[in-house]
């Protein structure tokens, strides 16, 4: 079975894979990190809830805005930039309250980037192969998340949390820069 992905979809899959990989690096070690800064399991749950609530609410506004703009790739780049800065802010966290603030910031990054990313991806999907092309995105997201989770655990074990956060930041900022510098006709 041949899977068809045009150049724009390949670019979108690649940059999103890097960003998803970065975000997945914290997943398996998040509760340990929260405990290390003085929190408990409830705090880990609350900080995750704050992230999801912010991302969910702001996604609605970001989706409306992305419908009104012609250059969704710039909004995606902005979202990835916010994520990269947010991941770097993890290195500065010293309390649960500062972690709450970082989770708000990261929630904003996801909310800013996701709707315009989905709009761009949808724009380049072939109607006769949409199931396969969206399955390609789903597969990439799951596999990248799995690999990112293992990488985050390994890096945190060997080099500590700060190393994980810096790598997450660099990966997201790199994706932001790449999307920003792409010729506008590429996406």
C-alpha cells in the first residue's frame, strides 16, 4: 500500500513531530519533577489541569483567528516559539505557584499552534486519501510521543531535569524558526 504525502504534508509532519517529541519528553517524569520542587500528586494533577483548561479555552479563540488570517504558518511558528520559551521556563521553576504560571504559558503555546496547524494540514489533505493522510499524522503523533517519553526518561536519569527542559526548548524553538523561515508558498 502506497501512502501519499505531498511536500507540504511532509514538512508539517516533520515540524510537528519535533515539537511533539519535545513535549513528550516530560510526560513520564512529570510527577517526579513536581515532587522534586515540593509538590505532591494532587499538585501534579492541578498543574496538568491548568494546562489543559488554558489550552482548551484559548484554542477556540486561536481557531477563530486562524480562520481570518492568510498565513497560518506564522501563527504555528508563534505557538512553537511560545512552547519553546515555556519549556525553558521550566528551568526557573522553584515552587508549585511558578509551575502553575509555566503551565499557563505552555497551554497558550499549544492553543496558539494547534488550530492553525490543523487548518494547514487539512488544506493539503487529498479528499480521496484523507483517512490515510490523517492516519499518518495520528501514527506520527503516537510514535513520536513514545520515543520522546523514553528519551526524556533517559536524559533525566543521566543528566537531570534541566537538560530535558533545555532540549525541549531548543527543539520547539528550532521548529518555530524553521516554520517562520519557510517560503510562504511551501505551506
